[in-house]
């Protein structure tokens, strides 16, 4: 079975996608990695390196997220995330 990767627009989409591709929360293997588009051609050594790299990356992310602090912003109504600053750099 080939995994189909769709556009993920928010955290809920990401969680649903993760649940769909790995409902039993099993560790990534080189065989599973090869089911993703673009990963079919990896040699055993390349696939193992990719799997190990992803595992290390996840550990780093988990450590960062678990240490993260929530910083409340008092007035976010005046912050525009959609309009970039138009001032030219000096």
C-alpha cells in the first residue's frame, strides 16, 4: 500500500494524517519508509540512515516542545499575521 500525502493545513490535519498512516503507533521501519512517494529507491543503508535521522529529529522536537513555555500576549487584536511589514531594510 502506497501512502498518499495530502496538504496539511493545521494541527488537526497533521494529527489525522498521522493516525491514518500509523494507527498502531509503530516505529518507522525501512520497509514502511519505502511506501512513501520518493522513498522507493533508497538502498537499505540509505533507508536506515533516513529512519535514524527522523528518529533523532523527533527526539529533538519532543524535547523542545516539552520544555516550551506558553507566553500569553495581552492584546493580539492589533497584530496582523497576514500583512508583512513593508518597511525597507536600511
